[in-house]
């Protein structure tokens, strides 16, 4: 038996009758005459070669086994078309179909999670690709065209190819484990000038050639350079060195005593200013502009 091609209208009528439990209810929901609904269901059954509803012996249509088996697929097909139409309407309104966002590793994870959770609710038709990078690699992703928008630090924000807008700042502080020599010195006579240079400093390395060779708050000639802030955090808690960390990321460690804030005479901590970055030869769409405002509110 050769099957026909059901129309979207027929599928919607099938779903409406199943959900309303009657042809009359489906007709009212669809704004159609009962006869039109009945005819549409009959045509769908003819197309499929199957009875979808039991009509005899009952005033209310009841799904057959075949009808129950096909209802989920009908809903899925209708939902897919609805999603396609929603995206088409968004594109006509100027909304981006997709955004690639790169975020500095220094941005607190809870801020990122909150913003992106709201983004999915606000822009369900905009596909988001997320990258997490550090230092100059954040801006590099935008400059080379791989990302549409970045939330990054100050290390390369003055590049001529970039537009930038301040969104907040992160408080960086020098920390070490409580059994580290610098932490013990803090509790005694204080840390002498130059003492930090005698100890291994754990440094977040920049994987971007744009800022290759530049140093950021590096005091000690003895360094371990790490590409992952989480790994740096773990090594600090093990007492393998000292280093700067975002205050928010180590707040629980400071409260529990797993890490100690160091009062270094050189004051290597800093306010790590964050900006939204995008190419000057592009224009931010509604979704990207919303992200800028949301991160500014979250980091403020």
C-alpha cells in the first residue's frame, strides 16, 4: 500500500482531537467547523491507511493503538515546524540565528551560569556556542573571527580591531596554603620586601601569540606556568607555590583556612577589569547586546 503525505494542518487537527477529547473541542481550539475537523481526520487516516480514533459505540473519539503510537511523532513534527517558524520570525526581526561567545576564565562561574540560563529563556531560537579562554586568547578568538562576542580582561582590550565596553571587574588577590612559608611569615613578623621572589609563583599562562612574552603580576623568577585556572587552584591548596586568584573563586577556601590571603609588600593583586569585546567591523545584534547588559549587571 502506498502511503500519502500528511499535511501539517492534518497533524495539528489530529493532535487537537487527541488533546481535547472531542471533535467539537478541537474545532473550537482550531477555530474551525466540526465538519472540517472530521474531514481533516478522515483525510489523514486515508493518507496513512490507519484508523486513528475509535468512533463507534462512543460519543467521544478514543485513540486506537495506532493512533496512540503515532501521536508522539505527530507532536514532534509539529513542534519542529513551530521551531522553524519561530527562528524565521526572529531572523526577520534581526535576531541572530547563532552566537559564539568566549568568556575569560576569571569570570565567576556562577555569574556565567546565571546569565546563560536567562539567555536560553530569552532567546530559545538563538544557538549559542561557548568557549572559555584566558588572558589574550579571549580577544584573539574575536580578532580571528572565531567568536562574535567576548567577555575578557584588560590584557589586549586596546587592540585597534576591537570595540570594547566595560562590564565590571574581578578582585585578584595573592594566596597560598597555610603551611606555605609566605603564609607562615604573614603570621609572624610580616613578609619582607622581595621575599616573594624566593618562592615558586604559580602563573596563568597566555596561550595567545598576541600577548606572548608579556608578564602580568609576575614577581618571582621561579614560576610554573599553567593554562588552566582550576589546576592552579589545586596546586595552590597543595602548598606548591603562591599566586594570584579571583577572590570570589577562593572565598570558601579563605573562610575554611584552606588558603590564606598574603599581604605582600609589592601588592601584586589587582582589579582585573572586564570588558565586552567585539570586532569594530561588525554590529551587535539583539541577543549579543542583551548578553553585554546581562554580564554588566551580573558583574556589577
